[in-house]
C-alpha cells in the first residue's frame, strides 16, 4: 500500500470561497446601482418575468446588496431598500 503525504493544522475560521464566476444578471444589477434611480422596471428578452425575479434575487442575496426585486403582472422591478430608522 502506498502512503500519501499531507499536513494538518488547527484553524479558527474557514477561508471564504473566492469565486470569479459572474452571472449574466450582474450587469442588470450593476447598471441599476450606477443609475442612481430608486425604482426601475426591467425586461429581459426571451425570459419569463418570474424566472428573472428568481435569478436576480439569487444574485442580490449572494452579493448581499440592499436591493429588493419583485414582479407583478408580468413586470420585474428593482428597488433600493429604504434606509432603516434607528
């Protein structure tokens, strides 16, 4: 039986996953953030609004942004979350 060489050491925290993977939906979010608008309507060709809402929500959650995404009557909306009063 062959042996393998390895090293093990105790750590306090796990390293964060570095993912360079971007989504095709990131440019939509980036443009919204750069626009300075508080509310925009988004339409994506060849995609159902419900699907777009889901994909945008995933990206917003991953990026931990203060944006809300919603859909109503076949339309998709991006909105900045109101600042919380303390």
